[in-house]
């Protein structure tokens, strides 16, 4: 039995005017079989067979209303007079018998040249209207979809005869598994979506909004007969526009909003159903997505991917953008996303019922909810993650899809970023503005950008950020090719190559713009969040922006200080710190607290890494909050200098050569920086590394906490002995003074701990390398450095050495500081950086076991060795010259002569000034007493050494050099110019004694002669000439106190002894000199007189006369004594 659906569906019972009246508003069509075949293209749509009822023999849709003018075998739409011409012209012949195929063919035509007639269009409209509303048609649906209706409760409950059943099945067509029912409903969907008035309830929900938004302004008589679908497009644009305005003038009603989004959702699987988009993008679909099969939203996605292609038409791009904006408002408008993530959304409760629908449906909410699950290590299906990736990329590509960006950043976009709409360039432009590189940005805009970055999460996959991906493609291919594409470590790799030759400028900018936002929410760094979420949960609750600061404070804690981070988390925190140190803007707390100081002190510091260095340089000038932040960061750097990525990069060669062992340690603890400082002046050291290391040393001087090893070794000692002292140099002075006092007083127990004393030594040695590391000395001598040492480099203690050499020309304050420095160095020669550097190898050769305090003494003793390095010998001589200017600079002499100096030279001490050289006056005083043989044995030994050394080199006698400078220049210029000084100048002055006119110079030469009488060793020329004779004739006589000199004089007078000719000649010359000296410089005391007698050629005669005189005096005294004794007795007897 064949079921006939009605003799008349109302089509033939209405007048032409009524038909025209019903076609009131704008609509769209779609491209399916008819349109494509009419254009000669392959048939690419679903071709349905005639739907049959069970037991029926005649096709439902081929049946004709009997009064309608059809001819036999059923009514045919193709045979209607008003449409026959259009059907023949546009539709393939084999489709004429199928009313639905003809309907599809005619309603999908939109080319101007192929328009169907107005009468045919209205015939089609009424035909479709009757199909969707006739109760008999609904009964067909109930038969065809019987089992499906039973499964879908909502549809089973729909009232009969109202036309709601078909709409319900359309709504749930994604759940229909029955083949015939699915085909039937698919065809009905095509009919319904061709005109908004056919969508059940849409007209009722949106009638007022259509009028309000003027979306129904297209009149029935216009050429575009399929413009009814444009009404939906107009309403959609009104809906998205409302979301982009702070105070929208026209608001779409809630009912209509739901209807619009529902229609968009129902058309999400097949782009033909979005009639406006379909007609706008037909050509683009053929151009870009020709091989993409329709259904399941595939064509939409294909078109989305080509949205910013140059050849994409503007009308299609606009339609796609509207569709994407609807997806942003309700994720269900994307068929593939809703389908792929359905189970995951339910699993992780991302669409729980108690949430407001608007929030629940927002794409951003879905993305953030599922991203959170992924970050927590939960399993999200690969299909869902793939869809999420596509839509995160979509949001990053086009800022206009985020209403918050349009609302909050409209002004910034207009002023700074207009014309950059495509491929994410507008967003990156806004990011650049937020970074402060291009104007200012409002707080709301900054927050909107931060929210968008949280939604899209490009830190998890760099490919989400198309602008970054394109800019960095070449860098990724070269520097990061070992990392899997899409891995979150790609961003880390790019950061590690920032400012290297592999980095390109565009990539650098895009990377820093993105990292600015990632750095402000630790969850956006996927690897960091995954490795540290457990640690963070154990710490106190805090906002996302403060979590990382808390993590890095705990990362460097010792076990004694309490909770430490896990090994994995600590490594990630270090990685982030290393990367962020390149740019202060990547440290949110630093930029926030130091904004004013950056502008005040560092506005001109625009090079990489300069801003942080600038803040460290001005540490004392910063506001309190900024100073604390910079101080904490600097303290971290002292423990792990690898945080300074740029410095590490500059120092790579020196690290690989000298410090690779400590660099490989997982825990740095300050060892690497210590190694770099120790090797700062190796020939492999480059300028950038040396400057960076020196800068860090200078920063360390501002606070002892900035020297990690020093802080850890001495913090208890500092609290106990040096409280309230902050600057490192002051702490070092405080502790070293305590150590020295305890040593001098032979304290049983040192107040400074052993580990602190060891590290204190390291710090003291490091400070000697550069005058800037001793702030007081540097400040005192700044002007002198500028005047006298302007072209001398700071390193290797060269400035300090320069100041020492021109000490007499220095300002009083600088002179005093240099003198104090020299006094310290002489007491502890290891602190003499230049001496230690120049004589490093000689110390290893001659003084490997010597105590640091005796290092210079050891070098002096080996100074004249044949294997002594000439440069070291020259340096030792310089230090000897310095020592002889003042006894205080010779600690050995000072100790040996501590009783003799006040005894014999008190008048000189009374005139002395602190921190000012005595120019050798005390030593000259002691020399005279040495000649008189009045010094204590220890002091005598030390003075003998000084006299011996100065006899070989006149420069070691400051009094001689000062008073005889003119005579040396005029009389002994050739001898003074000799490269090796062996006493030539002294001998020259002695020989030319008669020519010397200056009294002070003459006195100094006479003193030399007088000293030589006391010991032949202090007369190197005479000692050399008479060395053999001393060995032969005076070997048994001990040296000192003039004994060997007397031996030689007796040998000279003895006719039986034959002296060497040279010795004899030199002795006779000395006798003449002594005779002259006795005449011009009479004895100043008994000791001088005795010495003159003993060294006189008439010594025996003089001694005989003196002996006779003494005997006579004795006899007289004896006799006088007897007489006085007798007289006294007689008086007593009376």
C-alpha cells in the first residue's frame, strides 16, 4: 500500500499575492548537488535515494498534489510552469524526477547570471514551508525514525501535530545512528537551514531583534531571492558586536542569543548549513579546500587555516571571523571541538551544571579547564588536544576573536597597532607596548592580554603563536633541531640562544614579547609547572605571580634553613632564573618595584643586560623595595653565577679551559665565580668576560651577603664580632683586624672561626687585584688616578702600582692611604698582588714552604741567585726600596729593633707623622749606631743586611738618593745607568768625595765610609777585591764589629804578608778616605774617636801614648789616695 502525503499542502490554495507576502526577509542558500552540477563541477554532496515507508511502493517526495497541474505518476516540482525553465537551465536531467534534488539545485544558485525567477523562488519557499509544518510529513518522520525517537527522550515527548518533532530530530541529529533516519533528517536540515523562518521557534525568539537590528530590511521583490539566510548572519554580527562594546547601544535578547548560538551549533558539522558563510566562501572553498570532504566541520577548519592567505576573499574572511567569534562565545558552535572533547569535558567536570551557561560554554573556559588537567598530568585524549591546539592558535592569530582585547585595548590598537590585523601581529604589537618598548598601555589591556595568553597557553607549544613560529623558524631549525617539534622545551632552547649569533632579530623580539607574559604566571611555563606543582602546593598560598619568587627563595636554601625544593623543581627554577636574568622585564617583581629607579638611573642603559648591572651599581641609591629585590637577586647570583647567562656565554672559553670541573657541579655554591676571578688575567680571558667578572666583584663589595662563600663561612662571626656592618670591605676589615689582634696578642683561641679565617684570606687576596675593590683607597685617590694614571688599566693591580711609583706626587689623603696599604702588604706580602703575580714561579722554586708572612724575606734572600727571574728580581728591588723608606714598612727590622729605635732615634720619632714616610731617617740613625757597634745583636744583624744591600744598590738608601741626586747625575751618571747595580755608584761617590760640594751629600758618603770600617761586608767593592786574602789570612776571625777589617789592616802593615795587588790598592784608598773623613768630620763622641784610633795608620803609637798617660794618672791617683787616707786618720785620732 502506498501512502500519499496529502492532496494539497496549502500550496495551490493561496493566491500569488499571498505567496509574495510570505517571502519577507533576507536568506541564504547552500551549494549542494544541483548547484555544483549546474556549474559543471563533480557532484560532491550526499545523494539520497527516495525515502520509502515500509511497505510503500511510491516515493514520498515524488507524489504530486492531484489538483496541482501535474501529469500522471505523481507531482513533479520540475514540471511546474513557474520553475520549469529554471530547472531545465540549472539542474541535471537525471535529478528532475526527484523533488528534493530539484529543490537543492534551485535553492543553492546564487550567481547573478543564473538567478531563478521570483515566482519559482516563492513556489520553493511555500513548498519547503509545507514540508516542515505538515502533520502528515511529521508522521513520516515518526515511521522512518521510530527507533531513534524512542532513544531520544526529548523528541519522544514532543506533542504530535505541532511540527516540533522534525526540529527536535534536527537538533539531535548527531546522536542518530539509524541510517535511513539520518539521511532523512540530513535532507530536512538542508531545507530548514535555507531560510531562518523555517527553523522551529527561531522566528518567535528573534522577531523583535530582527526589527531592532534592522536585519529584515531586504524586500521580497529584490533580485537576490535567497537572501533570507542573511537575517541569521545579521543577527550573528549583532551578537558578536554587543560582546565587543562596553556599553552597547543595541542588545540582543537572551532568548534570541540562545537561538542564534543554537542555529550556529546545529550548522557546525556541515558548512553548507551556514548559508551566509557558504555563499561568501564558495570560491575560496574550491581554491583552498577542494579535496576536503564536507561534514564534521572539516570544511570550516580548512577555511579557518587559510583565513589569512593573501588570495582569501574579504567577504569570506569576514564570514569566517564571525563564525570564529561565535565559537569563542560557545565552543559547541565548533562541531569537531565539541565532539572530540565531549568525554574529557565530562571527565574533568568542565561543563558542570551549576556553572552559568555563558561561562560554561565560553571557549576560553573550556581551554583553561582542559589545559589545567593537562598541566596536572591528567590524560586528555589526543583528538581533543589536537582540537585545542587548533583553537588556541586561532585565538592567537586574530585578536578580534577575543572581545576582552577589543574592549580593553581599543585605544592601544588604534594608536600603536593599526593595520597589523593578520597572523597574530596585532597581539605581538600590543605585547611590545606592554613591555614598555612602544608607548604606554592601560592596566585593563594588560590584564586582557595576560588572560588571553593564559587561555591559549603558547608556552606549552610554540606553534600556537604563529607570529613567533614564523619569526623563529630558522633558529629552531638550526639551534633547536634536536628537540621534537611542539615540545615546550623549544621556547627554553630559544631563550638559551637569545643574543647569540644564531638568533635573528625578529625572533628575538617575538620571543621576549611572549616571555614577558609567561614570566608573570608560572603555570604558563609547562615544564616548570609540571616539575614544581608538588613543591608549590607544600608552600604557603599565594597569587600566581608570586609563586615563582617563592620557589626561587626556597631553591637555594640549605638543609639547615628548612624545606628545600625537589631536585627536579630546583633544576627548573635555575633554568628559568638563567633565562630571565637576560632582561629585567622578564622578572615581574623586579620591574614592578624598580620602575621608578630604572627611569631615574638607567634610562640610557639600553644594551642587553645593562639594566640589572645599572641597578646593582646604584644599589645604595635605590628605593627600599627595589633595593631589596635587586639585593636578593644579586645574592642568588653569588651562589649560582650561571644565572648570569650572558656572562656565562662570554666566559665560555675560560670556563672550558680552567673551570670545567666546578661548572659541571650541580650545585654551584660560588665555586665557579671564584674560579673565574682566579683566572681573570689568563691570556685566554676575553674582554667581555673580564669586564663581567670585575663588575660582579665590584657589586659584591656593596654587601658581604653578595659573596656566597664568604657569607656562609663567616655569617656567625659577622653577627658576633661585626654587627650592623653591611659593606663587604668593612666586614673584611673588621674580621681581619680581629684576626691580627688575636695573632699579635698570642691569644689562646681565635675569636674568628677557622673556616671564616680561610675564606677571609680568599676575600683579602681578591680585593688586592683592583683598586676599585678597596672603595676607601679608590675614593681617596680618584683625582690622582685621573691626573697620573689615566691610561693605566684597572686590572692586575696596575693602578695601585702606578700610585706607588709616583707616591711623592700624590695628594696628602691618597698618599696616606697608599702608605697604609704598603704597610699592610709588607706585613703580609701575600696581599701584594703584583709581587705575587710577577714572582709566582720564583716563589714555587725558592719559597714553597715559606709562610705567607715571610714570603718577601725569602725572596730577598734568593734575590741574587743565578736562576732568579729578572722581572721578579726587579720587583723585589722595588719592594726593598719601599721598605727602606720607613722602618714601619719592614716588619722584620721593626721587630728586631723595637728596643733600639726608641733608644737611639727618639728625636726622629717625635717629628714623625702617621701615615707618612720617614724617608729612611730611622734606618740611617740605626746605621750610625751599627758603625759604633752599639746595637742589640738582632737589630745589628738586620741593619747589616740593609747596609750590605744598599751598598750594592744606591737606590736602597733613600737618604743618599735624596741628598746626592745632583752629584749622582753629574759625577756618576754612567754608573747609575748600569742595568745591574753592584755598588758602582757608591764607589764613584767615595772616589769623588773631594768633588762633592753639598754638605748633606758629603755627610752621607762619609757615613758610608764610617759604616764600611765596621764591617768589610758592607763595602762590596773592597770585599770583592780582598775576598782571597780574607780567606787566607782572616778565615778564623768571625765577621762583624770590624774584626775582619782590622785583620786586613794588620796584614797590610805586616811586611811578611803579601796581599793581592787589587786588595792592597783598595785598602790604601780606604785609608786615605778614612783619613780625609777624620779631618773633615771629627769624632762626634768617644766611640767615633775610638774607631778613628783603631783604624789609624799610627794606631800603635797612639795606643802607646794613651797607655803611658793612663799609667801616670793611676800612680798619681794612688799617691793622692794614700795622703788623704792618712789625714783622715789623724783627724779621727784627735
